[in-house]
């Protein structure tokens, strides 16, 4: 009896590792399945996060570039040609003034965009809001126009001799406003659209 019992006990003890091993494999298969499910959930979210970081970073960079270009255009528009001319004096002047003409302003904006590796041909006009008012007594009279430059080019808004401090009780400050918007392409896996990045720079006129 004791011998049989011992033998049975021995067999029972000998079968435990097999059962334990089988259970471990089952656990491993369950763990692998859980990891696959987790990866299927996490990877798309991680991809969208990385894509968003890239997109926002690129949009921020382009926004800075177009605002710099608008600032360069406003500087040219506000300073008499003799103060900002190249070795060859500027012959294209805004009628009735010594300021560079609108084409020179747009060309300056285009050159700044090209230097920043931004496609200047997809820029579009953007009208300042509220609409600028002409400076009282200014010569030439204040006006806002859509102007183009040397092809290939685009049109931008140029306002000259307009009030920069509208709504203020202080004496009117006259100057120029250069504004345009840039259609930034947003490409997603299954769709695409454009986001309008706006640039508007004001600069006080110089005598």
C-alpha cells in the first residue's frame, strides 16, 4: 500500500512541471496578444502626435517667414527711395512721391519669401480689418491697392498714407500697411486641405 501510494504520489509530482509548463505557454500567448492589441492602439496615436508636431512646427516657421517678408515690404514702402536704394537709384516711384512704387514693394516681399524657401506664388491678398482710413491732409492721398510684382508673382494689399492708430484719441499716425495670406497645404493620410496663415505689418511713414 505504501509503495503504491508512493508511486502514485511520485507520478503526481512528476506531472506537475508539464502542467505548469503548459500554463506558462498559455500565459505567454495571452501576453503576446495583449501586446499586439496595445501596439495597434498606441502606434496610430503616436503617429498622429509626431505628424502634429511636424505640421505645427512647419506652420510656425512659415508664419514667421511671411511676417518677415511683409515687414521688409512695409519698410521699403515707408522709406523714400533715396534712403533704401541700391547702387543704381530707383526709377520706379509711387506717383506724386519719392517712395518706391508698388511693384518694388511686392518684389521685395517675393525676394524675402524665396530666401526663406517659401513658395511666393501661392500667397493671396488679405485686406486689413478694420478697413484703413486715409490720413487727413496726406499727399499723395491715402489709398489701399492690390499690387503685383515681377512674374511669377502674386498680389498683396498695400495701403499707403493711412491712419495706423484708428480708434485712438491721440493725433493720427500715418504710415503703410502690407498684408497678405499664405495658403499652407495640410496633407493628411486620407485627405488634404489648406490653412490660411495671415501676415500684416504696419510701419510709420518716414519723410
